[in-house]
C-alpha cells in the first residue's frame, strides 16, 4: 500500500497504481468498444522542454481522442494527490509547453 492508501491492482495484464485508476480503465475500454473514444493509450509520456532544454517529463494515466477527435489527457487523482506541488507544476508546464490541459478524474 502506498502512502496515499492506494493499492496497486493487476487487471487485463496491466498494473495500475490504484483501484480507482483500474476502474477508470474499465470505463474507458467500454467507451472505446462503443465507439465513443478512439486511440486509447495508457501512461503516455510528454517531455517538457523550456528554451530547447529538457526539464522533466509528465506521465499521464490515459490519453484518447473523444468523439470530436479532440485529444483528452486524463489523470486519476485523489483530493490529496491533486494538491501535490510537483504535480501542480507539471500540470502548468504541460499546458504551457504542449497546450494540453489535464482532465482530473
């Protein structure tokens, strides 16, 4: 168990950091099968560069295209982890460097 009381869970051959994340994956797979989303990706990585220098990376929980082909990047967060300073900074950097807003689930 992690310090945030999340339990790693194995489902569909994939390890998830929490049961909440695994449950969201099940929902997204159903949406994919129903044709509501496309291009579901688990743990996509986004490198952050500022002034052509590598700063860090951000790894989301999921990304996919919605019905209007808009890219959606999701992160499953508890109220506690959504407030962590490193996460908040990376969220701002992802928006500034890639124009991507993270959807917190």
